[in-house]
């Protein structure tokens, strides 16, 4: 007579059928308050805590610096201390010389670690290891993660880029194609990004997951617009301030607060040139509690000229704060349904950006409608749903 399995035995069998992968992530550093760092920490914690994966993160920078985002005790970190950041203060040609000296050191150290760990999967954030990663014969499957659209990958972040640097970047990009073709998979953030690599057949789109899980949502009572993002050219803070100069003439009650890493002095000077009221507009440094800032706001803005994905958009929507965003390549249009859960504005049109913000400020019921839809929309970016896509990919390449 066949014995029936107890419920506990059945669960044990199901769990044992789930493969427990050993995964290594390669990324420069974890001490910065960047989007890549935030997403990586969230994924590593989830894979280690919830799926039982053996996760190691290998770094090249920031030795002895504290991690900005918390990591599970189950996540191991190895710092190879290559110090590519030394290149930041050098002339262009000295950078090349130092880079060529450091690359073989990095390759040797990374190879030693991978041979020691023997991971099932090695994931590169497409930084310096992409030049040699697939040549390391440690037995692991190799995946690349690209967190920005192809057009702006490794481009100069300024309005007037040095022509030598531009030509160097173009040569580098042409050399990159065969390297990413040799990966088992190249993961991009949106379907549009997949289409940007027509010469490759190994590209898979998987969006970034929500790195926060708010238990509540903004009451939308504060007359406050919030922006979260680095102070750099690509984030369009100059356009944001031009738009806000118009907004403050149309509305005297709302304020703007921005938060992020980076140099703010040029934007502070721009505020003065535009006669922006500093009592109603402030440029803050980075914050460790973005959820708090969203919960105390009623609108959010994305004025980026381009985005890999738009983590700040998803986070704001998860907190019940609708976003007014430039329709830039490629992230925002893959997150926001225009007029349903947020508003998309023509990329670079500061006047339209100002008019949309000013109009919404007069319509709290419209803000509430957009907020309700936003909370529903972003469920598809919850960690468990995105993690399922990653698990499916891992199972596929390791089968």
C-alpha cells in the first residue's frame, strides 16, 4: 500500500527541487548612493534571504568605506582594492596608462576569486571586467547587466564633451559588441533597450525592482514637489530650475525640494540667476530615507534627458506620488501610462513641464486619481515579481 506524503514532506520535496545558485556580482563600489548600488543591494538581499542563494559581491573600490545601502549578513563582500578611482584626478592620457596597468592586476585577482568561489553564475555590471570576464574559465555562466541605454553608455556627461574622449568612447563601444555577444545573456531594462542591440541575439529585458516596500502612501496634503537623483548633466537639473522659475510665478504656495549626490554649486548659481525664491526651493544632499521624502510630497518630477530605467519614478509611484516626467529614452515611457498614473512631457520642453506642474497644483482631485492608478501600476515592479524573471533566466542558462 502506497503511503501518502505528509504536507511537511511535500513542502520539503518542493523546496529541494529549487536549485540554490551560487552567484557572484562584479561592481565597482557600494559606498555611493547610486541607483545601481541601491538595486544591487536589494536584489542581493532578496536572493540571499528569500531564495537561499549563495551571494558574493566583488568590488574594486571603496575599501574600508561603509556601504550606503544595508546588506544582509548572508551576502558576502570581497574588495579587491584595485582603486580605479585614482584615475579620476589624472589627465586623459595618464588615465589610459594607469588603466592599462591596473587591468591585468584586476583580471588576475578576479580570476583567483572566481576559481576559489566556483560560482554557477557571474554577473557583471558591464564595467572594467567585461573586457576579460568570458575568458575566465571558472565554469560559471556569464551575464551582463546594463543599467543605461546603449546610446549613452560610456558617453561624456557634459554639454561640451572633449572630442578626443568622444572618439575614444566610440572606439570602446565598437569593441564592446563582441564582448557582450560572448556573454550567456545581456540583461537590459526595457524592451526599447533590447531593440537597441539588433546585432545580438542574447539580450533579455528585465526591469529594476522596487527597492522599497512602503506600508502606507502619501496623504497628498503637502504642497511639495520632490526630485531624487544625482546632480549631473543627464538628470536635467538646469531644465528643472528653468521650469520651476515659471512655476513659482504661476503658484505661490508649493515648494520644490531636490535630493542627491554631486556638485550643486552651479545649480545654486543658476537659482540666483533665475531669481528663484530660496524659501520655496532647496537643493539638498543625498538622503538615506527617500521613502520619507516621498511620503511628505504630493508630486514628483523627472527632468532627465535620458534614463536607464527611472528608479525614482517607480519609488515615487509606490508611495502614491504621481510623477511628471520628460518622455526621454527609455525608462519613463515604460513605467508611466501618460494621463493615467502620471504625465509625460516632451523631452526638453521646460515650458510644458512648468505648465503641467502648475495645472496639477490647482487640481488635488486629479493628483489623487493619478496617485491611485500609480499604486496599482507599480505592483509589476515589486521585488518578488522581478526576482521571478531573474530566477527563470538562471534556470534557463544553467539547465
